[in-house]
């Protein structure tokens, strides 16, 4: 399963006076959807005795989210970290993740029977593009926006939310990739024992671009087709007409304005 | 590869620091210095007034494609229950604009079945060409079938821009197609422009929950793909026009689709249709309770409006999830939007700022919602709305 470290966005705010980002106290966290992916992987581990491996690409600090995943109960954590991975868009990110997954699969006997679980989207970039791109690169089917899953032997049956009020039930054979929504489960908290183990005993395995035998034209900035041209703060509309007076007056003024605007 | 700062040119103005969302630049002796947590996003390069920042690239840049070979703008249709979705038509109106600037054709690509007698009607929406891929299995959406057909078609016709609705469907197949083509894809765009000199599509989208806007381009590869939010662009005007229709009966093989649709479950009571609503009355945490939402509903009723809410009202179970407006809900653009007890968090704003007229009722004069409203009322919604309802009732009577 894939976890990403993201800034706690609910805390990213704009200072209205200076129009700059307020960064104080902004912590890095596990991407919220990825906690659900973790929880699902752990449930499958308990029910089906599968091995759970968490994979993350990011700077060395991202080791923290993998420690947290270990504390929750995953078996193995791998961090893909290298300066050469920096500047990756979703195309390059999914390529790098795919290289690592192929490497891990080779070390197992079975390259057939696996399930990749991702979050439906990350709150920083919020693209949701990495999961389908990863599935394509691995040559396996994908089901995105999953809110329920049943695993039996070599197949999965999932509920995919595809409209506000509609769910489609899809069946597919393993290997496959799914991306999960927040609604799928309630992530557990790590136990004290889990935390101790994660920080004292467990190892986070590091892969760099050499270990992955990566083609330098397909990773990081070089492997990215998109380029950020500029970043700016949303424009603020100014000068609303503020309606003042008694409640009755205010209401009457509003209705008059809306009449003038041909709304009423 | 790294960001280089020219110490000669740097004036220590800190513009780059402000532009950096990763907090990866600091001032060292009044000269900007890039820290190890830089992600090479390059926002600082644009931000620097002195042009003191540049990107040092390795030579290994991927093989260049001849981008001049790619011509034309595509919109890929989304349909459900044999009806083309609104977002696809909205994309046609934006697509027309882009195609005119680039002086190329606009193509509407439909993968489906049973559309034969509807093509005439669609041809009023301003495209130059319709490519209709027909197969019974395309009645429903399958990611692998869409990916196969669209990639084949792109390789054959080589469009320069492909626009797709940023829905659960579009966001499912677009990345898969992009990967197969090794094309750049920008998710969830809210603005599209052309840089005519390079023919690059400038794609603007919210990131970090709408706190920041990013403009993204795909300078060295084609096609340029974008998923685009519903409700951002207007429906196209109907026009009379000669449209070239190309129909392809497509035969899939058994192994083309690995996944099977078992069934579709609908949870609908009455369908909520915020996207098409002319008037929306939305409530936030300031409404106070589920019971109090009755008041907001009453206002919606006298106005013939649809009811919506901020995310918190959904989290508190005051409203159903399909009524959430904003970044993680629906994007709306009604003629009138009345925000009651909503603070105006940016994640909410990105979902409704395209409304023609926004009215905000909030008891806090400093609530950010007032920065986006056309008419603002500072006060208690529980006092204001009952009187507003009475006033509207009187108006309604006078009309009849
Ligand atoms: C990744 C992410 C995605 C998100 N997506 C969305 C989204 O799609 N949509 C969305 O809405 N939010 C979204 N949010 C949440 C968003 O950040 C805000 O928390 C939310 O919009 C706030 O809702 P609110 O305005 O109803 O509540 P509050 O911020 O609590 O505001 C309540 C307002 O009501 C006013 N008020 C209180 N009592 C009264 C009264 N009696 N009369 C008049 N005014 C009164 C108060 O002054 C206050 O301004 C998202 C957040 C994150 C992190
Ligand atoms: N750098 C990364 N490392 C590990 N997983 C990632 C990374 N980026 C994206 N993902 C996975 O892809 C999902 C969607 O991310 P995104 O496409 O960035 O919105 C996340 O929830 C993760 O499961």
C-alpha cells in the first residue's frame, strides 16, 4: 500500500493582511485517505494472513509516516528517497513507485497474487492521478474511489462511488489496484506496544534511484511532463455592498437589489 | 538538478520565501538560500522580481517529441443512463474558445451506444467534428476499454489538447490514458488559457485545498490533457453548423476488460441537483442545529431553490453528503447563492465563487465570506431569515 506524507492542510491558511501563507504549527501528517488505506490493509492482514508492506516516496522526513504505519501494525516499510526523485509530477511518481513494487514482487515467489491499496487522493496536490497511473504501469486493473471491499481467494468485489447517489459494484481478479475513500473504514490508533516496536526495533528500508535501477529520464523533474508555471493566491473580490439598518430595512434593501439585478 | 540563486542579483527581498509553500527558502546574510526540503516546484523562479533564481537541469531530459505534429482540441464526453452529462457540454464551450485561438478543429469524442439519433442534436453545440465510437458494452463505463479506445484514437489523430470532466469517471481513465501516452495531465482545472506563442495550454487549478492556485503547463509533450471541474464554464449557445460525423463500430475482445460490473446501487430519495440549480440557499455551522435547518429549507422553498451546505453541516449530519458544496463536494454556479452562517473557508469558496450573485448573512463582520459576497448582511440569521421569508412570500403573491 502507498502512503504519502503531506502538510496538515487544514492548518495551511492565508494571512489576509499580508496575503501570504501562515505556516506556523503546520505539521506533516499521513495523507488522511492513506490512513484508511492502511486500515484496510491491516484488516486484510488479520482476515487473510497476508503480508502488508507500506511504500512511500519522499524526503527522509517521510520516514515518520512509515514509522506511524509500522506502529499501526504493518509488516514492512519502504521509503523511496533520493534527490533525483525530487520535482516529480504524478507521471514520474507513479513510475518510481512502480519500480519499487516490481522490485519487491521479484523478491516474493508469487508475482501474481497481490493487491495495491492507495488513498483516493492526497490533500496537498489533490490529483488522485497516481493510483490509475501506477496501475497502468504495472499492467493491472484499477478501481478508484472505493468505499467497500470483499477479498476472496484471487478476486475482489468492491463498491465504487461514482456519483453522489450511485455506487457501482465491480468484480475483478488479482492482481489489482484500488484507491479508497475516507468512508471505507475508521482508522485505528497505534497501540503503545506498536509504537515502541516501530521506533525501537523495526527498520525502514531505503531505496534510492540506484537501488531501483531507475532511468534518470523517467524520474523526478526529468520524468515529469507537467511544469508549475506559477503559484498564486486566489484573487479576492472586494467591496461587497454591506446592507445596514434594522432587520426589516436590511431585508427590504436586499430584495430591492435582487430585483434590480433581475433575480426576482 | 537544483534551484540556483544568483547571489549577485539577489536583493534579499524575500519574495521567493513568500512564494514557497514548502518553507524551503531562508535568508542567509540577506541572500536567499535553498534548503534540502525543496521539491523543485519552481514557484520561486516566477516570484523573483530580479530574475535571480533559475533551475539547473541535467541533460537527461526525456526525448523530445515533435509537438508541431499535434493539432486540434478534443472533449471526451461523459454519459450516464444514455444522457451526456452537463460538464461535457460546458467543456465544449471552453473547447470552442481554445480551438478558435489555436485555429484548429474542435472534436467531441463519444464512447457509447444508442447515441445514433442524438448526434444531430449534439451537433448544435459548436464542435467541428464528432467521433462516435460505438459498441454495446460502452453503455457503461469501463476504465480499461476507455483507455484502450482513447489511446488508439489519440495515436491516430494526434490532438494537442484533450479536455475531460473532473468527475469520478474522468479522473479514473484520464490518468491511465496519460500514462500510456506519456502525456502530461493536470487534474481538476478551474481555468484554461492558451499561450499562443508556444501553443501551450495554461491550466490553473486549486491545490492545498484551494488555499493556493497553481498554473501548470506541459511544454515539451503532447497531447496536453486536463480534467476540468463541472460548473466552471457556461453551457454553449446552440448554433447551426456543419459537423463532420465519424462513426466507428468498435469490436472488443473478451480479454479487453478484466473487470466486470456486478450491479449498480442507487441510494436516491429525491435527486439533489445543485449543479443545475438557478438559486441555492446554503447553510453552515452558524445555522446551529439540524432542527434549525428547517428555517434554511423554508427559505429555499419560497425561492424555489436547492438546499446546500458547508462541509461541517455534513459532518454533523445536519445535511446529506450530496448537498456539500466546495472542494470536496460539488462546484456550483447558480444565478443567486445565499450563504447563511458560513464563514467562507477557501475550500467552500472554490465551490461557489462562480455564482452570479452571492449574498452572505453572517453575524461576524470579519467573516471571510464577505470578501466574496456581492451583498453582505451582518446579523443573526435566525432573526433575518424569517423576515426575509415573509418579504419573499409577499413578493411572490404580488407576482401572481
Ligand atoms: C481538504 C479539505 C477539504 C475541504 N472541503 C470542503 C468542502 O468541499 N466544502 C466545505 O464547505 N468545506 C470544506 N472544508 C472545510 C472548510 O475548511 C471549513 O472548515 C468549512 O467550510 C467551514 O464551514 P462553516 O463555514 O459552515 O463553519 P464555520 O467556519 O464554523 O463558520 C460558521 C459561521 O457562522 C457564523 N454564525 C454563527 N452563528 C450565526 C448566526 N446565528 N447568524 C449568522 N451567522 C452565524 C459565524 O460567524 C461563522 O462565520 C474542507 C477542508 C479541508 C481540510
Ligand atoms: N509520493 C508518494 N508516495 C507514496 N504514495 C503516493 C505518493 N504520491 C501519491 N501516492 C499515493 O497515491 C494516492 C493519491 O495521490 P495523488 O495522486 O497525489 O492525489 C495517495 O493517497 C497515495 O496512496
